[in-house]
């Protein structure tokens, strides 16, 4: 059992054993299906664990100059590049050491064709399969007005001279059926190009390390596709799946703020003045917040003010939107008192807006809050908005020992600003 009380707060804490478990599973998929799986740095780029990841995955995919530099400096191996648009000035440095590159448009391919063909990098085009199971618009790469990937009509019947591969990314935390649908759509719209290319990169969004994922079906889908196109090298480049459920964000309750609580729809005020729990008594709050003309739910809502921020440290909770599990808490049932998690920036909406939590034991200042599954798309997306301290980063190794990898200080904040 990890003793979180002895870990600094706030802190992202990776559990090495869980990462290795994911990597072993991903490795078994690539071996059994006869494909190659690389790490998408945009989802997870905690490079102190790259030595572990490298034992299983032969490379990375990068979507910016800095990701490419990090890949070269800290990972090595295959480097697949895909940027929605390549800046002319960065291109020569960007492609150093790359093995594959995908262009988002025919015009970008035209612009960089000469420079690319002078190297050994294998060029490809990102296609838009005009299908995605992703319903959250901000995460749907194939929405009708998407700027990502070339549509079949635009690409036409013939691939441009020199193109050796196709790249398709249209999934997000998706299952193997979504991959099967994608492959069918690729064959329908782009099937005539497949005999002429050497590789097909099927992007990320394959959540193969999730408990509910049907690994056997994934392998069967990939093998059956490979049987139809045995000449193709197939790549997957997941980010989330690598770091899925491998660690937490440890936070602390700094203050508790009472609110009037949600209004009752029925308009009936309960006579109860206190709510009794197994482990404590919550005080009545409706008296405190009886606003004129409003009928208040006696079941109160308290905001737990934390030493972390949703907008700065867990942006997916606002963007996706996504509600993380909190250890020891659960969904509140009707009439149960609830806690809303609040961040420490001044943004009015810096709260876990996707819903509240019920805690068996009333929270108190100083309590530890553990947000589950906080490794992917957190550290790579965080900001220092409002000058709030960035959570530290640490690893619990296989022996259960905690190592602090990184702490942030005032200079990290200041250096970004002038
Ligand atoms: C081109 C590309 N490849 C790979 C990924 C990684 O996806 P995921 O982390 O969902 O597996 C993304 C995510 O946005 C992407 O845009």
C-alpha cells in the first residue's frame, strides 16, 4: 500500500508496475498481430520512464518540433512525424532523425516534397476517413468541417509520386469495433491506394489497456486486414493506452466552502435539519442559505478547495469533459450531501464541473484527495495559469518506494513570461 500522506502535495504519481503491465499487454498485441506500436508523445511524455517504455515500444510519434527533439534526445528508435501544418523555418530541424513523415494536405506535400525526398524519411499523407465514433466534437478528427486529413475526393484516384504511406487518426478512447469500422471505411474510400503504399499508420485512440477492451477481437481485426494487404507495415500510435490507469494526482483539501446547495425541483422543503452518516454528522445548511423567494434543497453542497486546479492541472475535466474517480468517494445519490471539487485559481469555473462526489466520512481541511487515472493528457497539457504551483512529479517503483522526479518553482513560472 502506498502511503500518500508521505508524498508531497500536489503531485502526479506514476506507479511503475502498472505502466509495465500496460506495456507488456501492448507488446503482446504488436507481436501477435504482426504490427508495430509506438508511443504518441502528445498523450504521455514523462521521459524519466522512457527507458522502461523503450524496452517494449520501438519508437515514438511526434507532432511538433519540441516533441521531435524530446523523442531524439530521450527515446531514439523510429520517429514518426505528423503535424497538422509544418512551419517552413522549423522543417529542417524537425525532420532530423525522423523515419516517417505524414503531411496533412497535398499543398504541404508539394511545399516540402523536395526537402523530404533528399532524405531517407518515408513520406505519407494523412487521410480523413470521414468516419469517427467520437461524439465529443472537440475530439472528433473526422467531423464535417475537420481540418485534419485529406478527404478521398480531394486525394483523387492516384497518389502523388513519392508517397509511400497513409496515416489515419479518427479514434479516441475507442474499442476494436471502431477500428474495424475505420478499416472498412478506409478500404471503401482509399482501398485503391492500398496496393501502392508500403505502410499504414492507424493513429491513436485504441484503448487496448482498458479492462473492457476486447484484445482478442483487436488482434483478429488486425490479422485479417494484414492477410488482405500482407505487403503493408501497420502502425498504431496510442498515447492514452500506454499510460491508462498508471497513476494518480495527489491533492489536499485546503478549505471547505458551504453553498446554498442545489435547488429542489419539487419545490418542497424537507423538514430534516441534519443528515447523519456512519462516520459523522453534517450540520444543517439550509438555514444559512435561505435566500429570498428560493426553495433550497436541505441536502447541502460543500466546495472542497484543493491545492490543484482543474483548468491548469486537469484540463480534460473541463475540455473533454471528463469526471475522474476519487479514491474513497462515489457518485452522490439523491438526497445525499455532496462535495464539489474546487481549484485554486480565480477562474469562476475552476471546479470539477462534471459532477459532485459523496464521501462516507465528511471531509476536513488537510485531508488527502486522490484523483485516479491522471497520467495521460495531464502533464503534457498543464499550464501555470494564475501562477499556481505546478504539481510535482514522482514515481512509485516496483518495490513501492516513492522517488520525487521533479519539483517546480517560481523560476519555472517566471521563465515562461519574459
Ligand atoms: C495523430 C495522433 N496520433 C495519436 C494520438 C494519440 O491518441 P490517444 O492518446 O487517444 O491514443 C493522437 C491524439 O490526439 C493524434 O492526434
